[in-house]
């Protein structure tokens, strides 16, 4: 099987490529990635001989058409992915997340290629802290940020291309991922690398916001389950019952790294900051028999801390510029 992986040099896409090469020798992987500030070809160095890497933009219709024509499956991870950036400059989010998805959909439609669309739980907006409800595939879309609204837009394009043109597509909406190879702008790697640098972690607002954490390897096994056994046109929510508030995440990182539990700073809040996300993954578990392998968030976090300690050469080049950007936002 020939798989085109967009965004394969980013956090989740690179982990998907590494997992696929490791576990599926029958799959030929081609990566299409623009290598924006968020992409890093070094993430794929260990499999460079086993894959084809194409540097290019998913909005480049001629390039996309040619690559899709030679594929049996497209798994679309490429996106502008960081909420804080989208509040500062939404323009690349609209371009990559909406126009890029449109460009891919037109190509898979033309060539009759199976398509899997990677999306986020943020399309559903947020939940109250004391609400027992979780997001389900029937929850109405209600995105808050420029990032999540462009992801919601891209999901709706996929649904329309399935219904109107018979495109063979599935969609997954996953909760917050953590693990190796995540950019240091994101919450968990930012705090781990801050502590390594002797800098206190930065918690937005009061730190009570809740995210539903899943290990990136579990996200990617779910993607393969949906690609292989999912129903065309269906949306699957991916989550591992990992709700934790941000303050507890920071306290756990500090504890695992031998620091005092209160050695963090509260900083100004993110505008429009979603309060809580929570996924009901019943459909994925019951229909496709998927189960997460990473049971303990604390153990997964400890392994992630070990990875950042052992791979400073990977993240160090991006740390200074990332913190300089945060400094201009007062965060
Ligand atoms: P990331 O920012 O780490 O990686 C994105 C990758 O896409 C980078 O390699 C970048 O170079 C590439 N890219 C960006 N614009 C491009 C373009 N125009 N053409 C080609 N390549 C381009 O993102 P991530 O965290 O790995 O997220 C991957 C996908 O998963 C996204 O669609 C995101 O919305 C979704 N998602 C992420 C999370 C999470 O917790 N990180 C959770 C749910 C869903
Ligand atoms: O320094 C920080 N301090 C802090 O308190 C940062 C960077 C974040 N936060 C908070 C904001 C969020 O409540 O931590 C939480 C997680 O923040 P991010 O890592 O920026 O993730 P989030 O905004 O929840 O979005 C992530 O999950 C859903 C991904 O970036 C998205 O791509 C995905 O769709």
C-alpha cells in the first residue's frame, strides 16, 4: 500500500511515519511537508532510507495532484496547529488548514483515492468544569479560536465532499497529544524544557483548564484502526480518558523533575481560552475494538521527560525563538 502522509515532519505525523515504518513493512510511505517553523526533517532521520520525502506545500495543486495520483491512501496531518499563534496571525491557518484541505480533497476526488482527515476535539468548543458530559460525534460544532475554526471548516469540507462527490473519507477528532518530537511551543514540552533550563513553568490564568491527554502512539494506532476498519463518511473521536487540569500537569512535571511542586509562575491568560475538553471514544472502542496502550499519564510523562533530556540537540535550536515570541505576548 502506498500512503501519502501530509505533515509527516511535524509532531504527530512524524510519530505516525516512525510507527508505520516500524510495524507495517508492506506500506510505502511518502511524506509531503512544507517544513514550516513546526516541521523538522531530523524527526524522520532514522527512517530516511525507508521513505520518500517531498518538501512542498499542500496548497500547491499541481504537486498534490501528482503525489495523490501515485497513492492508495492519503493521511492528512499537515496544519498550522498552535492556538496562540492563530490569535497573533490567523492568515496561515486559513490558508493551510482550509485551502490546503480543499486542495487535497479535489485531488483524492479526481483520482478516487482513500482519504483520512486528522482533526481535533477543539472543533466542539469547550465544556464546563463541573459538566459530566463529554464530546461525542453528535456534539454540535462550536469552535472558539482561529485555529479551531479553521479545523472545523476543514472537517465540514470533508463531509461535503463525501456526500456530494462520494469521496472515500473518514475523519478523526483527537484530544491533546503528548510524547516525543512535540514542538517546544506546546504546553508540556515548553514546561519540561523550561525546567531543564532552570526557568519556572508558565501556567496561563489560574491553571484550572482541563485537557484530555492521550499519548501520540495511541492516537496513531487509532488512526490505523479507522483507516483499516472505519466506515466511510464516519467521524471517530479519539481519546483515552486522560482528563487532567493544567496545574496538576505542571505539578507532576515539577515532581518528576525533582523540583518543588509550587515552583511555577501564573501568567496572563490566553484570550478565549477553552475551559475543558473531554472525549467519549465509545464508537472507536466498541466498533473498531481499539484500546490505548499507555495506561498511566504519569508514566507517559516521565518517559517524555526522559526523551527531552536525551534529545536536547533536537529541541534546542527552536527554544530561544519560541520563548522570544512568548515574551512579546507577556506569557
Ligand atoms: P505540528 O505543528 O507539530 O506539525 C504540522 C506539520 O505540518 C509540520 O511538519 C509543518 O511543516 C507541516 N505543514 C504546515 N503547513 C503546511 C503546508 N501548507 N503544506 C505542507 N506541510 C505543512 O502539528 P501536530 O501537533 O503534529 O498536529 C498534526 C495534526 O493533528 C493537525 O492537523 C492538528 O490539527 C491535529 N491534532 C493535533 C493535536 C495535538 O495535540 N497536537 C490534537 C488533535 C489533533
Ligand atoms: O505555556 C503554556 N502554559 C499554559 O498554561 C502553554 C503553551 C499552554 N498552557 C495551557 C493552554 C491549554 O489550556 O495548556 C493547555 C495546553 O496548551 P497547548 O499545548 O497550546 O494545547 P491546546 O491549546 O489545548 O491545543 C492542543 O490540543 C488540541 C494542540 O496544540 C492542538 O493542535 C490540538 O488540536
